[in-house]
């Protein structure tokens, strides 16, 4: 499983929680909170862990 995760992360995906890897191109909006949540283009809501929030914010600012 780790091999698949490594491949995805090199190709516009980001692990935002222990059980969620998202395609960066499909992030619609960041919803604030302790870790926060992501609203995806398909309408789904994905939690963001507190540990991954800083990395996510750097990517979203680019």
C-alpha cells in the first residue's frame, strides 16, 4: 500500500489525513477548523489532520 501512496503523492495527490489522499486539482475550498476540512469538486467533505494542515496550506497558496 505504501508504494501506491508514494506514486500518488508524486502525481498531484496529497495525504491530508491518515485515511484520506486527495487529488489537489479537485479541491474546491478549504473549510477552517482545528485541522479543517476540504470541500471537493464532487461535493464530498474530507477531514484534514492537524499535522497535515501546514503542508496543505503551503500547497494551496501556490
